[in-house]
């Protein structure tokens, strides 16, 4: 059996373990087993494991900060407070509540990232559904799908964007000129498909007599921390700074202040965070390191150059579609790393890189294995005692993803 087949087999089994969690075993265990297998089979050296894991430092810091902010919101009643306001604004209409949640998810994704939508907004949406006695699933699905649909409005909207462009990151003005219209197309199409398919489950009257709880000082500080972090990330993104340290720094400062106000120990908050998620992400980075070392990038670069030579007019859209489906095999963050390395290898022009990034961002709306944000969403649901099957997601994703991807790629092509 060739080395490439063994590597792809390990990758596929790892993603299956993370998504399906046989035996209820945690996601991080499967990533750790993958790294152990690579070492035992001598497919990667110990030093290269460290090199691969180190490539994700900015992502770990970013996720750590977001998970801290989410736990602060949970502990200090922010989600219940937001839920009550959303329930009142819906005016007894499940359809209006669906739209409000979709708009909120879009804003959170655009300014705080799709991972923030998964870990920060999802608990709030679950609290909304409980507050109005509505079935939570259709509203929770919004969090997963909009987290990917709105994830390329700004560079900060998805860590995969930073991975895909790297040193080739365009200015904010150029970014908006390139991606604003395709982003709007993806957001609108995703909403229309979701609304059409889920309408029967949410288009019912919901409670309006929901009492709005009072926020304690620590809760108000948590709200300010979320809003301030969004502004800080926008500023850092415009200046081309790495976002991980900024996010974790803001969250750590907010944690210390809220603990002082609430006279509570930060240790309790730190223990409540699902830090094993970071171990899972590190394992994915190591997998891609192994794939790159064994010539996968060179093979993919040859295939891409061949496609460009045979069908230059179709190459951009084709790479977007290929990467969209590839995300669902081994997650969009590793796929982004692999795709970016391949594009660098062939010195890809801006339109090709843009189409590839759209595929990386929208492809994950096909299955639960597609993006880190969706995996975080599953982890967040698990903490709330909610289970969403892979087949349930796939049946909806098979409609949402192709429609939104087609809309975005057509709009990108139309303005080029």
C-alpha cells in the first residue's frame, strides 16, 4: 500500500471518528490517535509534529479567547438576557424569530468570525428556544449554516480566510470589492433555502410573555467585552495583525474584571471551557503537515496546472467546487492549508485564489465534518444536551451548499 493511500486513510478515519464519535469518545482522542499512528508508521518525525502543531498557534489563541467569552456570557446570564429580548422582538412569530436569529448570526460571523457564531451565539439561540417553548433544532441549524455562509464578508469572518491568503492578503477595500457581492449572494440564498425547508417546523405562534432578566454588573461587562472584542478584531484585521493574541488578550482581561465584579474564581471559569477542542485542531494541523511532506502538494499543483491548460475559463470555478467538496473529507481548515500551499506552488492569480477561498468557506455547509465552526457547534450543542445527527445535517446541506456556492461563484465571475 502506497504512503499516500495510508495518509489519506488515516485522515478519513480521523474525520469519521471526530464526527461520529463512536462509543462517545471525545473528538480530541481521534486526532491524538491519528498523530500517534503517523509516528508509529514513521510517516512523520517528532520534530515535524511540533512544526505542524506550531502552525496553528494563532488559531488556538483565537479559539481560546472565543471560548472564554462564551463561558463568561453563559455564567453571567448574558444568553438568557439576549434570549428574552429576541423573544419579545419576534412578537409571537416563529418566522420572525427565525429571521432575527439569521441576521444576528450574520452580524456575529462577519465581525467576530464563524467560530464565534458556533460558540457564542449557539447557547443564546438555545436559550431563546427554551424561553418561547419552541423546538430548538431549526433555530440551532441557522447558527451552523450562517456561520459558513457569511464567513467571507471580511477577512476576520473566518480563520480559514487568513490561511488561504496568507502573505497575499488584499487590502480591506480590495477585499470588499472582490467578495462583498458574492458574500451577499451566499447569505441570501442560504436563508431562502433554509426558510423554505424548515418553515413547517418554526412557522407557528410562540410565547411573548417572556420576562427580561436584569443583568448584574458582571453580565453587563460580559456584553461590553463581546462588543469591544468585535471592534478590536475589526481594527486588528484592517492593520493586518494576527488575531489570536488580540482575541485571547481581550478575553483574559474581561475574565479578570468580571471575576472581580462577581467575586468569583477564574479557575472555575477556566475549568468549564472545552480546551480539548484545541488538541483536536492541533491534530488536524499535524495531519496536513504529513500530507505536505509526502508530496501531496506537488501532485495537486500538477493537477491544477493541467486543468488550467485544458480549460482556462473553467479553472477558477472548478477549483472552488473541488475544494468545497474536499472540505467535507478532512475539514476546511486543513483543506485551506493544503489549498493555499498548492496555490502558492503555482503562483495562482487573484481570481483563482478568490474562487478557491469561496469553496473553502461555503463547502462546509454540506456536512458536519466540513468546518471547524460546525465541529465547535456540535460540541456546544453537546454541552446543552442536544444531539444533531450527521444525516440530518447532510439532507439539508445537500440543498444549501450547492445553491449558495453556485450563487457566489457566478457573482464572482460576473464582476471579474
